[in-house]
C-alpha cells in the first residue's frame, strides 16, 4: 500500500492538531482553579483578625498565641502566587506559609477550649463556624485545582496532545499540592 504525500500530510495534521484548543483551554482552567484557591485562602485570612480580636477580649494573657496567629497570617498573605508563575518551588513556599497559618489557627482553637465564656460567645461561635466553612471551601478549591492540573498535565505529557504541546504551545507541567512535613506528622494525643 502506497501513501501519497497528501495522505501523510493529512494524517500528520490530524495527529498534531490534537490539543490546539484543548491545551490552552485546560491551562485557562488551571489558572481559574488557582484563582479560586487564592480566593478561599484570602477569605480565611480576612476572618482571622476578627477571630483574634474576639479571643483577645477573653484571653488577653495568651499574647504569644495571638501574636503567632497574627504573624502567620502576615506571612501567608504576603505570599501571593500568580497562576502563570506556578512552579514547584513557589508552590512549596506557598504551602509552607499556609500550613504555618493552619497550625497557628489550630493553637488558637486549643486556647479557646480553656475559656468556657469564650466558647459560649456568639461572635466567637459565628467566626469559628465561618472559619470551619472556609476550611472546607479551601479543601474543595484545592481538590478542583488538583483535578484541573491532572487534566492539563495529561494533555501536555501524553501522546498525541504532547506532540502538539512540544511543537506549538511548549507548556510545562503545572505543580500539584503536596502535604508539607508538618501536615504529614502524626498528631500527638496527650491525656
């Protein structure tokens, strides 16, 4: 069987055109999902000053814990990552900053357990509920980001769309969220 030049060119065009639209669309989706992740982390950061102020009124001598939360929030909000500049190094730094804030918030919640009046305060309960809801939103946003990165990375690394990517788009794989060392550590339960 003899193939003509036109048949070979047509076959090559079909193979290489795979991904011409899907790769940039997938990249746009990754960027949109990243924006949602940043939006949810910002929501959490915005709730923290109110939470700290309510706790401060009841537990003013817990100054070290309160300052730790404020400091961790400052570090987390100072770290902004543009979706176009995502790479493993910036992703790691971002995750470390957010993990530090999560740990500081955890310590703040432990402090709140020592103050029955605080635990009954409606402002505190409302803020605590909003913070819990925001943590759930963060989890959902991260999951959606992870799924969109998986789809994108498959497009840029799996044949035939990888061929189009290497010839036309030249996108690199996007970094994924990973558990930080602090998140991987087994919690210590003491009685």
